[in-house]
């Protein structure tokens, strides 16, 4: 009888707050492998998504997994690489609001070492 009273735990789900997905209509749609890409959605990342992304950086160069199709599947790299540059600029501008705070401003911070510089801590002596 204990088995009858056991409930199956459901996965956690977001119940409010800010928008977690935004869809951008492409000015220059693409076709790839028989499929049309007329819009791309940008999705916020969960802690698990970020951990998987950081782990994947150890073995290969990858994009943040925020660009999705209408079904929520990742947009193929080939499609992202073939986008019209104006569409990419629009997507990247919209994506800024969807990046986890830990990734916002990394490429714009100017704190990266210059060419030939090392990534060693500096002393404040």
C-alpha cells in the first residue's frame, strides 16, 4: 500500500519572473538540410546549462547554448555561421539580456590580457 501513496517527483519549473525566451524574426531566413529557419529564439540558461557549457569548453570551442528553434532545440552551428551579419547583430543585441550575469560583459570588459600578455595575477605592491 505504501507504493500507492508514493508520488512521482516532477521536474522543477519556473513559475514567474522575467521572460526566459525571446524570439527574433530573421530578416534573411535560411534553409539547411531541408528545414527553414525564419526565426531564432534566445533562451535563458539554467545552472545545469552553464555547467555543461563550461565543461564543454575543456574539449572544444562552442557557442553559448542560447539560440533555439521553435521546438526548443539548439540551432545548428552551420545555420548560425551562415546567418546574414545584420541578423546576427540583432540576435546578439537581444541575447545580452538573456546571458547569465557571470557572462555579461566578458568580451567587452577590456580586462583580457593583450596579445602576448600572460594571465597571471598582478601584485598590488
